C-alpha cells in the first residue's frame, strides 16, 4: 500500500499528521496487529472471553511464550483486557475490548476478501510463474 497510489486516498487530520508520519503510524500498527499470532488470537477471542490454555489449544502451533507475548502486546495496544479472578488458583480471562472488536470486524472483512478473491489470485500467480502477464485476463 503506497500512500502515493491513486487508489489509496490519504486524508490526514488537519494539523495532526503529515503523509510521512501517517505512513509510519500505519506501518507500526499493522505490523503489530497483523502478525500471524495476533490475528489468530483476535479471531479466537471474537467468540467471547477465553482462558490462557483455551487460547493455546485453539491457536494451533503457538508456544506458551509466544501466546504470552502476543497477549501482552494486544493488551498494551488496548485490544484485549486481562481479568484476574481472586480464586485459588487465580483464574485469568482474556477478552476483546471495543477497539479489539473493531479490529475483529476489519480482520473478518479482509478474510472474506481473501476467500472471495483466492481463485483470481492463484490464477495470477500461475500466469506470473509461467512468465506471462498476471493481469492479462483483466484486459480482455
């Protein structure tokens, strides 16, 4: 996504951001929330609050350490809340905040786009790998 692309409108808030600053902000936030594990955790929490081990079982391949780091990052960014219940042993639950729910909405929309466009993307890759024009079918 290039900010100079004619297909991506840029509307900075007056007096708040320059184009350069806005690009850095977008890159920073998307790298945080768009990584492999964060997206999967957000999707899992979209079904409601979950305990740590529930998340670990639900997110295939994630290590305990990576889940801990991911949850801390999501909590720091205001996307997830961590609630400790005073039981013995303590019970801890994680759930999406309002901001996290808005991210989930965007993630689901992007996932739907990927599903809807999968065949076209695969066909473009095939043409490209064969040395052809990946957008040839659009011109026809």
